[in-house]
């Protein structure tokens, strides 16, 4: 049951990331974004992934519970994309200030 609740949490958090990535891509600005927040979320997903790898009972049943890690990695990827777009958008913001 704990794994199901964890998946619900990860999927709920992860559902917003593709929308956030698209918004960042289209907005072409860092206004309304927080680099610190994105970095904390990114670090949090890394910690969540690491917790799975150091959990002996999880690793003993990874063949049956691989999907939990899949969602962690998927969310980490989406946050990573948003981080890359942040730096792209910051470059665009700086270029517009100099014009």
C-alpha cells in the first residue's frame, strides 16, 4: 500500500511538469520562475532515487517495483528540462535588457 501511495504522490507531482516545461518554452522569460525552487526540486528527486537504491527491501523486489523508480526518473528528467529552459530564458532576458 505504501508504494501505491508513493506512486500517486509522484504521478500527481509529475503531472504538472510537462505543462510547466511547455509554459517555460513558450514564455521565453524567467519572470515568475525561481532557480532556487527548481534546484531544490531537482535535488529532492535525486534524494528520492537514492533512497530507493539504499533501501534493501526495495532493491530485493526491484523486479516487481521498478515502476516507482521509473516515475522518479521521469520527474527528474522533466525538472531537468525546466532547468535548462530557465538558463535559455535567462539568456534571452539578458539579451533583451541590452537592446
